[in-house]
């Protein structure tokens, strides 16, 4: 079994109105040190071992469903999951 952590973020060239709103709220709470906020998504997948190439499978999932490749970037980390 593998645990795959997927991080999806807006591309730097894409405006992030949600991040701007959160930054404004933080400033209103006196956290004026915060200079920028970018909002993203985090997903954890547990995947069984198989004959398929894991990297290829995760990239395919990210490009077809988990991210919007037009406006988002993604990265992922693969860990061997410990059976319980």
C-alpha cells in the first residue's frame, strides 16, 4: 500500500481572490505581518500495490481529475503505507 499526498495550487499567474480575502481577514485580526496568501487543495490517496506504474498513474489522476491543468499546478509525495 502507498499513501500519496497531492498538493494542488493555483498557478502564480492566476489571481487568487480567496487568498486575497483571507489575507484581508488576517490583517483585520492584526496579523499585518502576513504579506500574501494562496489557497490550494490537499488530498491523501491510499493506493494498493499493482503492476501499474505508480508515478504514471498518479500523474494521470492529477491531470484528468484532481487538478485543472489550465490554471493549477500540482505536486505529490509517495510514501510506503504501513499496514495496520
